[in-house]
């Protein structure tokens, strides 16, 4: 963890000043070296997403992610970065059972892993009470509405939200409630673009879009999707910028051929 004299991380106040001035960048990271690379090139926020369940651990969805996994990956991302604000995504059932348990788990993300904020999904009355308590004790919170993957079984799949008048009104109300409860930022996942735009204009919190067009205050993507490093197909709204799966295979193939073909390979040298 950083010592007092080294603290140069972006703060929620600095990020909030960017609303309406400059778009904010957020990417997921799950390990120290990725965090280091993104931090060095000026990413503003690193989200240790529970998407690690899919892209790191190979689960079908985010539900199996545990508090221990989140703490270990968050600590690695904090160690690898210096300036970005690091957000730990509270895993499924680590904040829903009781306010007390949620406070303790969110506290662990800051105290044990060194995160600067936590994220949680949904905008129920319970969540709004919880967010107020978290903010009261000094834990900055990012909300998440629209497509909320922890509710995949209830939602019955992944689709765009806010297409009807009724759902539009509900989602706009949710965004207002989260902002009023004290979230400094809210992820808008797969929300109909004109609604994402209306939310962005209406609320004080930063809106961070994903699969909601480019009308929010900022954008977030799963880094593996951008790198072409996903197990299945990447979501339709992401265009991978490289194809690292092909690169890994090519490098692996060269290593296998070099190792099997020669006694002394060109790739592996002696210790010195
Ligand atoms: O878990 C995650 O990576 C997320 C982003 C997709 C917003 O919640």
C-alpha cells in the first residue's frame, strides 16, 4: 500500500470536476502488470470488475466470484498502479444480506486491498440506504444500473434496457436515487442511448457507459474484450483493437517448435 508521501492518486473530487469538460476513462484490470501499463498511459479509473469470473476464472457468469478473489486481485491492481483511482466490485452476496456485512466487506476492499472505492449493482431502497451508510463512513461508491450481470437469472439474459416508456422512467428514477444517495459515478450498462444521454444531463454523478453508445460522461470496457483475449465471443459493442489470442498461440507455437527442435533453444538462455 502507498505511504502518505507517495499518495498521488486521482480523487473522486478531481474526477467529478471532469463532468461536462472532458470524458473520463475507466478499464477493468485484474493483475498488477495490466494495471501498471494502463496507469502509465494515464487511465483515470481501474475497475477490478467481477467480470474476472468470466475472463480470468472461466466461469459462465460473475456469480461465483468471492470476496477472497476480489481482495487478492484488487491488491494486485493497487500494487501495479500509482495514479488511477482503483474500484473494487463487490461480489454477488457480499453486500445484499445485511448493511452490517456489506459495510465490513466494502471496508475490507479499502483496508486490506487498498482500493479507493467500491461498486455495487442495482438501485433498490436497500441499496440506497447502504450507499448512504458507505458514504457516511468514508467509502466512495460507484453504482451500476441497466444490465446488471449479478441479476442475470432474474433478467433472463443480456439485452438493452430502457426501450419502453415504463422502463425508461424507472431507470431514470434509479439513476437519480443513486446520485442522491451519494454515488460519485454510475455505470450505465446496455442502456438505450437517448436515455443514457438524459441521465447524464440530469444527475450530478458521473455516468460511465458500457454498451450504451458514447453519450455518457465516460466509458468503461472489459480490458480482455479490447485485447481480443476472451474465452468466447466478445460483446457486440466492443471492437477488439488487437488479437492477443492469436499472438499467444503464435508465441506458444514458436516456443514448442524451438524447444522440441533443438537442444539449445534460441528462446531460453542460461541463468547469469
Ligand atoms: O465487472 C465488470 O467488469 C463490470 C463492468 C462491465 C462495468 O461491472
